[in-house]
């Protein structure tokens, strides 16, 4: 699946991923390839991005916003205050604050 994370300041992330976990208003939920289309409001929490390998992703500093998990370098975390998510045809877009 393809993921793009956009804030008012910049595009923070844009790449193919294996899995995505987001903080929905009713709790965290996970999306994999071929997930049904969905639109959701996100609350404050961590967006967790599971990537196959870090070889093809260039991580900029992003003011310290995007972090690699300590236990697994294939999981990236991004703290958000709120946002919205749209997933359709294996493309997820997160508009985050």
C-alpha cells in the first residue's frame, strides 16, 4: 500500500509500506494491503508505519517528528495531535496536525 502523510507545513512521508496503525477516535486500528475503503478522524497518538526495509526510504530529520522504533527498525512512529485518514485503492493519505 502507498502512504502519504501531509501537514500544513510539509509532506512528512511518502512511500510504499507494508502496514499502518493509526489512533482512531474509538481506538487504534490497523490497515494492510487491499483494506476496504475508509475515511476516519484521528485523535492524538502515534501513527505507526511498518516498512519492509529501510533501504529504499530516505529519512529526513523532520524536526525530530519521525522516529524509528527501538525494538524494530522497520517500524516508524509519528506523533500527531489530530487528523483525518482516507484509504482507497491501496493509497492512504493522512492529513495531520
